[in-house]
């Protein structure tokens, strides 16, 4: 669970660095996505602890893909992909 939270924090940092560059994805929207991701991760791990490693791999793949993102739109897309991977 700590690893998931660290990944979520990493995405939040990515989002924070990108916020001022693209008005189409607001700080409020990024905050909501971060909260949704945290909730989805907690629910997924609580529901099936055995899937924790699989979810970690999915989240890391998406995080790596967007590591160099510089716009809020890219940060929002990264959140969307991570949330979909966790819920999927």
C-alpha cells in the first residue's frame, strides 16, 4: 500500500509541475483525480490483497510513460490511465 501511495504522490508532483501550463486541466480537476486514484487503490488492495503486485506493475507502467509530461493535460491523461488500470 505504501508503494501505491508513493506512486500517487509521484503523479501528484507531476500534476503540480504541469498545472500552470495548460488551463484545460485545472488544479481542482487534478486534485479530484488524485483523490479518486488513492480511493481506487485502497479499495482494490482491500478487496483483493493478492493483486497488489499486479496493480503496482500497472501503475508503474503508466507512471513511467508520463514521467516526462510537462502539461496539465498530460498529467490528467496519466491519472485517467492509472485509474482505469486500477479499476480495470
